[in-house]
C-alpha cells in the first residue's frame, strides 16, 4: 500500500489496479487510529487524521 504526500499512489504500473488500491485504502487505512503517525514513501511524517482530511478519495 502506498500512501504519498500528494495523491494515493499510482495504478499505471504493471499489475496496478485502481479498484484494489481504493479497496485497500478503505479497508486498511481508514480504520486506523486517527492519531497514528505514518511515515510515507519518501520519509515524510503524517498524522493519519490530517492525511484523511487532505485526500479527496477519503471524502467520498
């Protein structure tokens, strides 16, 4: 699962699948505790709640 500073990850690579990515976000990331600190792909630290608020995919 990728959790980038900008966006939710790419699905244009071989075996990439948008529906699987969205499903993983909804079932694996959204249930996590809001005060969890996440270290994303390039070393950025994120508060999980702030990332949920920032990602448009989480708003639908």
